[in-house]
C-alpha cells in the first residue's frame, strides 16, 4: 500500500466520507477483482465537480468520466467525458422516449451509489458510453465515493460495463 499525508482536519473529512462510502468502494473493488481488471484506485480530496476532481488527481477533465443517470421509460446510466455534457435531445432520440436527469434519490435507487460517487461498475441498468471516450487511453470514473476514483484502461472500462456506444454529447 502506498501512503499519503493529510492534516488532522483533512484526515477527519476523509474518514467521514470513506465511512459513508466504504460499502460502495468495496463493491467496486470486488467487481474489478472478479473480472481481473487492471486498475489503480486514486484516493483524493473530496470533489464535487469535474474541475475539483481534475485538480485533486492531476487528471485532465476530458479523462474524468462522469456516470450520469437519466430517467426515461427506465433509468439509464450515461458515461460522459468530464469536459462535455449529455445532450438530452440526442439521448431522447437514442432511447425513443423523453428523459430527464435523475434526482439524487432516484440515482441511489437505480444504482446504489450517491451523486458524485456514481461508479459505472456493477450496474443493473442500461449503460451508454459516449463514443469519444474510446479515443482515450486511460480514464478515471468514480469508484463509489466522492474521495475515491479508479484509473482504468478504456478497453477494460468498455469490457466491464458492456455499454452501448453512442454519440450523446453536446
């Protein structure tokens, strides 16, 4: 295990988040290990936005993958690069129904994860991946927490999430 340093205040904040999120982080660890996926977990300061995540992890925003949940006829997860957003118009054409962004409670109900820590792994809902993600080599989706991400090869991300590849960004 590699070490990292924190002030007492930072460690207290980290402990609160990881305590709240530990089951989801373990869920992601289990999924990646069961599929024998080569990935690295990144523990970082709390990130509420892509910009904060990029700053806290030294990853470019375009390589940070948001897992966004939309509600249509059924919930759907959309993997989208951090430097863009989902076009609801395109998504509605793809799904053939009206959609809206899921509310926090709906996100948790559909995925088991909390907003800001939604991982694309081990989902029981349809998963779509923005096609431009395939142009990247390594990306960082959330690992079930706002303080833990996972650095993963794009091919492995595609394999483990089994998404429909779509043009859905703005």
